[in-house]
C-alpha cells in the first residue's frame, strides 16, 4: 500500500492562491479516479478538484475557508501500489504529557488493589444576578379582603427590601405559600404575571456564528474595497414607462412564442448603450493606483445576479451589438450559469459598466455600490402605477425610478445627471431606441 498526496494544481491565469470552499469527501471514504474531492474558489469562480487515483481518503489538508497556495497538499489517499510520498503522516495522537503521571498513578493503584480517590464535588457558583425559574402559567392571587399572604420571614424580609407587596404575588407553595421563586417571577414579569410569564416563555436565547467563507467572503471583500476606494454619489430619476410597457406587451404578443418573452431589462440595456454613445466617460474603468481612466468602445455590460451563495456579476459582452431578443436570451443563459455555479471565470470578469435590479422587490430608491474598478452603475427600481399630471389632466401612468451611482473622482455630477436624463428620454419615447 502507498500514499498519494493530491496537491493544489496550477489552474492558470497567474493564480497563486485559492480558498477551500467545501470538501466532497471525508476520511475513510472510498474515491474513484476523476471523482471530485473538493471545491475551491478563485476570485468569484468555483473550481472542482478531481482525484487522479482510486483509493481511500486518509486525511484532509485544511478546513473550509482556509487558503491554499498552488502546490500545497490538499488531501492524502491510500492507494494500491506505490504512492508519491514516502510515508503517511502519523495517525495516532500522542497522549498529553500532563496526563501521563495521572495515568501511571491510576495504574499503580489498580495493581495494589487500592481504589482510586474520587474527586470531591464542588457546588456550582451561582450567578450574581438572580435567576428566573422555569415559568409556569402564573395566575393572579385570589385572596379574600384582609387575608394575609402565607410566606416565611425570609421571604417577607426580601419582599420588603424589594418593595414588593405580597398581597399581589401568586404563591406556588403548599396552601398558596409564597416562595422566593415567586418573587423572582413577580420581578421578571414586572408585576403582570399572566401576560409577563407568557412573554418570557416566548423569549428566544442563543446565538449562531456563521463563518464568512467562499463566495460570501469574496463579495464582502469586494464591497469593502469598492466603498473604501470609491467616493460614491447617487442620482435618482423618475421615468414614465407607460409607452414602453405598451410596446413590450405588443412585442411579446406578436413575437413572444417564437423569440421569447421580453422583460423590461433589455429595453433599459439598449437605452443605456445608446446613451453611452454620447457619454463614453461612463463606460470606463479607473485604475486609481496608476491614475489612469480607460474608456472602452465595446460595452461589456455586467448584470448583477442574486444567487443562493450571494451576488455575482456575469458579463454580457458586446451588448452594443445585440438586439432585444439576443440580449434577453444571453441574460437568461448567464443568470442560470451563475446560479448553478457553472459560470466560467471569463463570464464573471471584464465588465465596463453594470446594471443592477431587484425586480419586483426593487423598492422606491436604492444606492447601488459601484462594481470596482468601474465608474458607474445603473440601478432599476420596481414599476408602480401612480396618478400623474399630463397637461391639465391626471392620468394613471406606469412609473419607475432609476437609482444610479457614480465615481465622483472621475464623473462630475452634471455629467451623471445628463447621462441619466438621456436614458430617460429614450425610455419615455421608446421608438427612439430603434432610430440610428
């Protein structure tokens, strides 16, 4: 039998370190060649690590959330024949040095027939604060006028010191005797036994520590970096999308079965692409360390997508070359790849500007965080029907807010407002979306 160590492979693109996200095996498991043993993460892409051999898992190299350098030992597997390491790591855990004298003493006592002394019991220290006993359904005391509550002198003295009138305390002891625990209940419920006792019974205790690892850690780091390095400012504008919604309904009725149904997102994306022709400074990335802003001719549009593990931003490349249905199909494909963890590294990197939307939960106003190192992000809020003045008449209109954020180091407030107004003009007169 031999021992084979699976080492963290070089997965290219200059990656020197990865984070272990999840083990797919545990010690003692039988593994087959090409079976996935672990998931690791590089930036925002999850990579599966397969086993190159058949064998039995002996030990795992680290815990989820820890980082591994390329070439570091990931897992050891016992295999038939010769392995790639000289010997297995020792499996037995040596006894603690301080335990040896005690063990030797116990063995000597056993050999001499002398029973080992039992450790003396000690009373558990009580907390300085009074403990509230397990609460029963406390009933209001039913005492006849002038009836004296039954209580020991110690209980009466404590009640006097606490300022409690025993006449109003329920007694749980024999014949309605008031005990110290009844005073604790009275104090805990603030003199309202029925409602207070039930309220305390409903109280929840405990806490749970959730490690921030894997994708969640990457998201946290990226958000912190974006807020730390970018001076954000946001601009919100209301848009009348009544005509846009009518056009979308007509296109879906005519072409939905053959081409797929359109959401509002392809229209917003097309308006954004058209507006960028006039405001190319928004389709850019800022290298603040080098002090260089790079503007891009192609529009590689990031689409913020919520997954079970957190927020991912798959990239729609060359959005400027797509029609509405191409855009809709590609967004659906990328969103599904992101949610199932099948998006490639290339599909999750390289965006030049981002759209984010919470769909029906979009709220009235949001303040989206810029996808560093980009300089602008457009946030889409939900569509609501509201009354609106049109001339001298009040009409029912479909209204939506765009909440956008910009990097104030390289985008002036006036330019940001004009950019959003250009998007608004196209969405409120949707025929202009198709005029070159």
